[in-house]
């Protein structure tokens, strides 16, 4: 069965993700994570750009890049050592009418820009990711809350690999870890005021999203996550 929803449509929510080829690492240091995070912001645009020409040479902050009207609304994201998860939607009816897929274009731009950066930095060639990005349609309210919770709690596996099966053994310590984990939208919802918060569009969060506080988010731990990557 395909892991890709071929007919991505406007005004629907999607969980998109990908991982390193052969499950290899796609982030080797903080600079790699930082580049991908910045691309989540910069690539959310119809504008073409070259990172060095648009950001490095002009010596501007990536989050000051004039990107115009975004292609998509990013609702949640997380980067892990060998994979990433993003929850998004697109309300760009003007583009869909032109048979232009904003979601696919956004993901193409992010993936292409990051692979070019990674291959050049590490003097490598060939595929970095395990094929094209995968997508799952989020068609139900319960599933939306399920994915929203899962994405933000994903880094827990870095400190407790068996948390899905056994539950969190150290709630207080795990909360502190999530607050400090920079490569996720978790801090943008539950703790920090930072430039990376410009990546997400909180206005696109539906009213039925139940996770308004960290305590409510952790209630999601009572649900099964085994079916998710």
C-alpha cells in the first residue's frame, strides 16, 4: 500500500514525513538542524532563492527573508536525527486553480535545498532521503489531535526509546527536555517567544484541537502510537 496521498487537496490537513535513505542520519550537527529549520520558513514561498545569495551574502537573518504569501500553513513540525514530521495545510485557492500543488512544491523546495546543502558540506552524492516525502490525510478531529500530540512528543524517544510501550517514566524530566529541544514547534506553543515561531501559522489550528496546554498534550500519552513512524 502506498504511503503517499496522491491527490493532495486544498483546505485539508496532512501529516508529511520522510527519513534518511537506509535510515541513515540526515542531521549530523547543530548547523544541519539549523539549516533545515530555516528552510521550513524560507521555502514556504513562491519566490525562488539561493541560500547563499539570498541570506548569507546579504548578511540577513533567514527569518527576515521577504517570502511574500506562503504556499502552506505549517501547524506543527519536528526534526529527529534521521527523519522529520510536519503537519500542514494549504488555503492557496489561487494556486490550486492553476493545477499547481502548493504542498508538493513546498516539500520539493525544502528537500532539494537541504540535499544540496548536505551533499556539498559532506562531499557526498546520491539520495539523502528514502524516496519522495510520504503523506497521510488527516480527515478526523481525533486523528488531528493524535498527530499534533505525536509530533510534539516525538523527541521523547531520544531520552526514553520505549516510551510508547511503557509510558513516560520521568514526567518532570521529560517536560524539561521537550522545552529545551530546539528542533520542534513544541517551544512555540508551550514556552518560548522565538524567531522560529514564524514558521507556524497558529491561526490555521482548528477549534477542535484540544491541546491548549502542556498538561493536555501529555494526556495524549494514554493513546496508542505504535502505528505511527
